[in-house]
């Protein structure tokens, strides 16, 4: 190939181009042309070779070659010559050397690449000819570019502590060419490697070696090549800070002036404060310790000395000392004189021509006056100090609460308990394995429960709370008339009876027009739990502690210059009363609020805890009201009505009611998958009749705070201790019984009463357990007094259903210091709040929100949008019938957020609504005098 022939011409071999035989004959060129083509004896040299290329979508690509000296250039793809007609060639002269340069291009289409099936990628190269021979270029591959949609691995959100390591994995989608990866933080490109803390591993994974608070955010992995760009799912990274305790404060002064008292010290979880969901500090924030203040000892006079010898002045003296006892520790000095003198001649001795008894009285009288006045002053000071001491003592007792004034606590010392506050641990739980805080000798850390003075007063006057046995009793009539006259526009204080004893239509004393006239039914009983308070125009809140029951009286619901004494109660007979329909069961306590005849301009909001498992639609739940001795249906929770409103949550139900009375939630199952929540608890106490005995009592009660409180109160009275954190169990309405068994009892140390290791409750007992708490007991006996620990398991299971295991590790030895079992449920009395402190939303802001949303707006910013943003979207017809729909919606929001609420959810809803308002409205609202308050709350105006 390329051989020079000695004749007048020389020729190339025959090329086979696309199956065609094309002879190429090159005549001997003139000498000048041969020199231009470089006939001086060099092979072709490529100035430009074809490069690798990617076909994007359906666009063909161009491959290009340049060579000199070259008479011809052809492409060869996949081992086959490209037809000459597909070549595009041109020739030009190099201005420097004067030699001609030949350039050739071809197009490669997507179809050509897809039709090629070979062991390697589609490739092409160039072959250039000169007079001396041929030269080949490099191979250039041609591939179809693509990038798939789905990432092989999306980054996952994570939570890391401060200074921890953050690793976000990302595997981009498959693609040609391989995709490049970059990271976005909060939609902004992340500069990797700038500060040395952020790096990438394997060009994909993002690593932050030491997390900072500023590293919290939303991270996105972005993969891109020449075809497309893909975004991964967003990974939320939270850098949290676990709380740390500050240093202990100094011990406070002893709370009593004399004798045994209590002093305390505290610390705060601020070093650092928990942030972004970090764990709360473990342990106690307040320590209490007993203290003994030395009591002051008032001085007392000793015996008088013997009279001295009569002096020349005709007097004699005697003395005494303040040593019986001596004044100590700030005690008072002795009252009176330490030296006494008298005439020793019976007045017969004279001095300065006067009888001695005539000369002496001036000094004696003067001394007596001083002593008299000194005694009177000391007495006044003593009385004042005594009053101040009594006042301070009472205040200190009130400050420290019932846990301090409890005689058992004072006589037995204090016991330390430690619990993790980042979880909602049960305050009744006693764990014998917990170690005491060794920083003080004895500490006491139970919650302080403040008694309600008003309730104490009402409890003392039990005759006013009990149903009146004789409506014509003189004392009751006089008391009622007296209270009405004392405040003609106030409901008679102390005469708010249980609603069961009052006729539904009875009107109570309002504006002094009617006296209270109760009507007694056959069943009379005093409520076990009752909250009472006097409310006015400002409204307020009633709470029956530890029962999940509360009542919200909205601001403005009571007319101005009018007050009502309202009450809310749970009665003992409610636990044994059942609906008339046998298919229904109680899901909540029966709650009464009143008084009858209560006149409000807007509905009250009542919150009741229930035990139904409402995650699935397996129940028909109804609200019923008791009329005399019958329960009548008010509404179904799924029903839309204008008479009342019901918002059902997982564990609570919020009701908007307008008629006082007794209400309860009942349920009827739709299928066997319907379930109610049971709370399982194990209490234990030594057997009083057997020093070696120990009794475990297992309770299965409805999962409502009220039901569990009843158990806790009973156990406290018998000295029981909660041995294991209560657990929740779902009990299905499939007619199967409940079995309770004790397992893994150490047989070498303990014996159990025969035939009691497994006990069973029938389905009907458990399903209607609101009648009385279900309880089974296991009697154990240790073989030796040296055995002080008990470990076992309690299994509670429904036949063919769910099982719960309660692991018991308990000390069976009674507390040596005599501290009463750690209960709080029954320690608290009724609480109430009135006025602005009862509400989360300030009154001025509430009025402004109501005024804004009660009026229709062109942008659709009305009360319906407010309800939608607050996730109150059902039964809007009820709110439409109210005088101020927005105010009622806010009352419902208050009831929902009474326990943990802040204004974040409300502020977020208002912020979303604020986005649709016009600039003119925003300018008008910004001029309001309450903007500062709204800004503090994060509200959008």
C-alpha cells in the first residue's frame, strides 16, 4: 500500500467501501504540487484526532480529523470503512509552512449506535494516506448519554449530638457519563472543604466531623451529568444538645425557727439547656434535707440570796441571778430586778431628819416604774415576735406543701428517689435499685402539691356540700338567704349541689331573683372528686387533678357584673352505673357540670379522658346525657349537629356544650377488632399477718387517669407500693377472657400459694371493668428473713390476643425510716384558675382575632379558614350558628392545648392565613397598638 511505481503513475490498492470496489488512482503530480503535499518523504501526521463523544437524546455527534501531509482521509468505524459519501472534507493551506492540511468529518447518529451489538462500545478512527504510506488515529468511542431517575441510595435524616459526627450517604443514579454529586443545605450549595470540618468520601458521601448547631438543616444530594440533573429526597439533620445540670445553690435557711424543719437547695438544667429535642437532665432539680434549729432558751431567775446585814443607812439588800436557766441562743433575758432593797428597822430609822421609809420611796418608786414599763415593753415585743413567728411558720408550711407537714415524713426522715425527667415517668414508681444521692444525708424529692384553700373551706363545711335532707330546714334557708343578700348577682357560695340531686329545669340564684331550690332523688351520694370556683365575665378553668377532666369557661361567656359559682364532679355511683343498652359500655367517667340554669352567651369546653382505641374505625362512640334516671343520646361523635360539638382524639375528647348536666362517652363495637386500652399495674406490700409473707396485687383498669387514681388511692391506704411502671394493653372485643399469671419465681427462696399461679377474668368482667377495678393477688412466702429481694414476671394476656410482661424487681423489706409510699394522685385537692391566667391566648389578641375572622373577607380570610388551619374541619355548621364562630374555635383550641400548649401552632396557622392578605390590610393591621404583643407571640401581623 502506498508503493511508488517507476512508470508515469503510481496507484493505491482498491478500497472496499461499503461493499463497493472503488479504484483510486493518483497521477504523478507536478513537482510543485508534490512538494505542497509533502512529497519530501514523511508519513501523514494528525493535527486533530477524533475524541470520545456522547449522544444526547437524539442529536447526532460529529467526529473530526485533521492531518498533513495527506492526500486522502477516511473514517473506519467498528472495523468497517465509512462510505465516502458520508465524509465531509475540506482542504486549506498552512500559512506558516505552505503545506496543505486536509480535514474530514462524519456524523454518527443514535440509531447507528443502538444498532451496533459488539463486545465493546461503538468506535471510530481515521486513516490518512500520503505518498509514503498510511497513518491511523486513536480510537474514539461513541456512547449514548443518560441518567436514570432514581437514586441508588438516598440520604437519610439523622439526629446527632453537638460535636458528634454526621455522615450522609448518597449513591447517585446510574448514568453515562457518571454523574457528579454536589450537596445542598437548605437549598443553597454547600461549600465542601472550606473550613476543614466538611468533606466528601468517595465523591458522594457527606461527612461533617464535628457537628455544630449551625449544621442543622435540610440536606439534598444533587447528581448531574451532560444529560440531566436529579435531586434526592431531603434529609433533615438535627444537631441537638443534651441538658446538663448547673451547680447546686447554697442550702436555704431552715424553714422553722425552732426545732426540726426542712431546708432545700436547687439546680437548673441550663448547663447547657436542652436544645432541639436533646435529653432533659437526669436526676432531681430540688433536694430537701432535714435541719434542726436550736431553740432559744429564755432566761429564768434563780433563788434570792439571803438578806444582807442592816447598813448604816437603815436598809438591807438581797440579789438573784438569771441562771435558772441562763438565756441561750437568742432567748429573752429575765424580766424584773436582780437587786432588791428594803428598810430594815420597820421605819424607825431616820435619815436627814426624815423617816427612812419617807426618804426611800422616791427611789423605790422610780425603780418600780422603770421595772413596770420595761415589763410592759417586753410583753408587747414578745407578742409581736410571736405573731411574726406564727405567720412565717404558716407561710413556710404552705411553701413546702403537704409533703413536709406530713407527720410520717417528719418522723421518719426523707428518702431520695431519682428519675429521668426527659420521659414521662410515673410518679408512683418506686425502684429499690435506685441509688440515693450521697451529697446529703437524707433528701426528699417528691412533687409538691398545693392545696386549694377554697376547697379546704368547702370540705370543712361538709353540710353545705352534702345533699340537703330537709328542704325546709331552717339553717339551710337562712344560709341561702344570707349568701344571696351578700352578693345579689352571685350564685350562692357553698350551695352548688351535686347535679343528680337537682332538677334539670331548676334555676339557681342569678342576679338575686331566685333562691336555690334543690330536688332530691332516691340515690344521694357525695362526689369523690369535685371542683368548684366562682367565675365572672373574665371566665376561667376548672380542673379535677389526676383525672383528665377539665372545664373551660370562655372569656365573655358570663355577662358583666354577674358571677356564677360553677362546679364539676365525678360521682362514686358512676362507676357502677351502666347504660340501658347492653351492647354499649362506658368509655369515660360520667362527669357533671353545673349549676342548673347556668346562663352563658357561648358554649363551655369540657375535656374528658376515654379508653377507646380509636386508631381504626371499629367503634360507634356516642355522647350521652343523663335525664333523671335515664341516659339519652346527645350525638354520635361522627355526627354533624348544631346542638353540641365533639372533637375526638386518641386519649381525650373535647366537647363544646351549652346545657349543664351529666355527660358520658359510651361505645358500641362494630366488629371484633374493636379494642379498649387497659392500664396494667402491679402493687406490693408485706403481709401484716405473716412476717415472711409478701402480696402482689395486679390491677387491670380502663386506661383513664381517673380509673388509675382510684387504684392508687386504695393502695395508699393499705401501704402498697407500685413495683413496675404501668403498661398499656389493647383488649379486643372478641369475647375471649384475660389471663394473669406469675412466672419465674425463685423457688429456692420463695413459695407461692398452690393453684394461684394463673388466674383468669371473664370477658364481661374486663369489657365492663368501669364497674370496679379488676384485681388479682398472688400470695408469696419467703423461706428466710434474710431474703430481701423478689424478682419475677407477671404475664397478662388475652386468650388468642395480645400479651404484656411486667418485670418485677422489688425489695420486700418495709422502709426502715417509715416514709409513706410515694403517691401523688390523692395528695392534690381541686384546682381552679380564673381570669387571664387560665388562658394561653391573651384577651386582647383573642378579641382581635375574633373580630378579624368573624367578618367575611374578599380573600377568603374568615373563621372557616381559621378552623381549617387549626385542623378543625368537621361539623363547621355548628360554628356557623354561633354569635362569634372564631371565639368558639379558639375556646376549642384552648381545650386542646391546656396541658402542653404554647402559641406555636396558633401562630403558624395565623402566619399561613396572613400570606393571603393584601398589602393594604397588612399596613392597616400593622398600625395597631397590640402589634408588639403579636410580634412576641410570633403572630404574622
